[in-house]
């Protein structure tokens, strides 16, 4: 599969690219800065210099042409304030989804965040609240699309611990942390399980092997 990943230089995206390449897929990582291309190449992906903040839908569609799937894994990471978070995490996701539809790429997996589907608590840090609202708006814009076979993944708090290969994946999991490596592993499996289309799933560390968890999510979709 040729899989185009927005936010291709992100920590999770680099892990995902390596997993996909190892499995025989052809990942393509979009990067904002030319100097990021080598890291993407070392992860086994084809780097493409494409700034999500400035690229038009037409330009993104040209990159997506001929792809089998698309992954939105971009995020402002709290840099640049509320405006930049809105531009990347919300509007960037919408443009990327528009481009996927225009290019005829139906399979679309979006990396979101736990809590994006509800209003942040009053005591939430302002920057993080803006991030959750932007992710929530991107998710809301995705779920109404009939031209994409979408899946949304909402992990809990991210850690740099080694991956365990065991997770809890469900529509509601409760709060918890999860290694970035396991998030990447789940994304890779979701891409290869199109029967998870139409699902928004939360993810934390757990006891179930990743493949089993993804298969179970598809079976228990109701």
C-alpha cells in the first residue's frame, strides 16, 4: 500500500513509517522543512516537502494521487499559540481530508486525542484546551464525510516508554497513558483493517495484543 502521512516528521509518524516500511508498504511522509527529509528517509519512507499550513487542497491532492490510504498525524504541538493550533490541527486536517476525497483516496485514518469529543474541563490549560477543541472540530468535520472510509484514533496521554504491543482499544477506555510506539502500531494495523471504518476509538495501555484489539474493535463496532 502507498500511504501518505501528513505530519511525517512527528514522533508517532516516524515510528509508523518504519513499521509500514518493514511490512512492505510504501509510506510517504509530508514534512514542513527540507532538513526534515533525511529523518523520514531513514525511517524507510519517501519524504515530500509540503507545508500543511500553506499547501492548497489541489497541491495536497497531487501528492495523494495514486495513494491507497492517507493518515493525518500532524499537530502544532503547542507551538505558535492558539491560532497555529487551529490552522494545523483543525483546518489542516480538513484540507487534507478534502484533498484525499479529490484524489479518490477513500481510506483515511486520523490521529486525534482523548477528550477531543467533549468540551475541556474548566481547569484545563488554555493551550491544551485549544488543542482539544481543534482536534474535536477536525473529527466532527470528518465523521460527516461519505466520500472517505475514515477511522479516528484518540490515544490517552503519550509516553516515550518502549512499546508493549498490548493495549486497550475501545469506544471508551477511561483515562490512561500509552507509549507512542504502541500508538504507531495500532495505526499501522488500522490501515490494514478497513472494516474499522466509521469508528472513533480511544486507546490506552492494556493487556490485549494490538492485532487482537483492532480485530475486536471491528467485530464489536456496535
